C-alpha cells in the first residue's frame, strides 16, 4: 500500500454475509462516526465526524476498491464496476461488497460465515485542513484528533480490530509530533524513535 495512506481497523458491528442464489455479499460498516479510536502510538485518539467521507464519495472520478486484508493483489470489488456500493449513513461508512467467484473470494466468504473474520477497515489519507486537534482529552488525558475530510481509497474485511502502529502515514506522524512537541523535546525524541521503528517494521 502507499506509504502516504493511513489504515484504520475498527471494532464495528452489523457485519454479515448474505447469500442469495449463489451470490455472496458482505454488508456492514467500515467506519463508525463519533466513536473514539484506540490510542495511536499511545499519543492521541481519533474520532471520525459525520460527513468526513462525503467529498470522496461525491467525486465521480474517484474509484474505491474493496480488498482482502488491504492486499492489492486480492481485490474483492470495485466501486466503478458496481460490485462495491459505499455511502455515508447515520451510523458511518456503509459498504456492500459483492464477492467474486474466485478461490480467495470463496475463502473470504468461508471466513466471514464461520466468524473468523468479523471486522472491517478502511484506507485513507487526510488532505490539508481535513483534520484538527481538538481541545478535548479522553479519560486518560490523551488529546483527540477529529477527522473531518478524508480521501478514501479502499475498504477491507480484516482479522484484527486494533489500530496497527505500523500503518501511520505522514499525516499521522505530523499530528503525533505536534502533540509530543507540546510535552517537551524529550517526549518528541521518544515518539520519533517509535515512529521510525514502526515504519521499519512495516517495510
């Protein structure tokens, strides 16, 4: 995946497999509004506000893919082909994925049907001005970053529900460093080392 793309894995519900006349469709939410993420690098948490995906979804020239576990070699569906239907609803980013009749498409269906995979995720980047650090703090004192406008690239059924530390993009690095800078140079140095290690592990 692009080094400039964030991946967010969320523990969301209403994820299911529908089977009609041999056709298999995954139905659920890849993102939920107004729900705090897990701590990112132990430095801050995120919240997606309603409308964050609206610009991307209204852009007719922007294609969005459904992938298996964020693997570009295992595409499941594509918005421009009508096999991926994606929209914002009151809850969040709603998706419907028509699974392909391929070996891994059938494997995806089997994994979802058995309950081994029951989470969804999305890949995105944040354009300038698309996020803001609020003045809020969570119960542990961590700052809260709001995502207000994102460039959506893909959605994926995934195994793990946690935010992966190795998927921080340049935009996440900027946000984390800004928070650490407020806490002093020593904290910033520690964070930079952690980010560098995470990025090395991701290569």
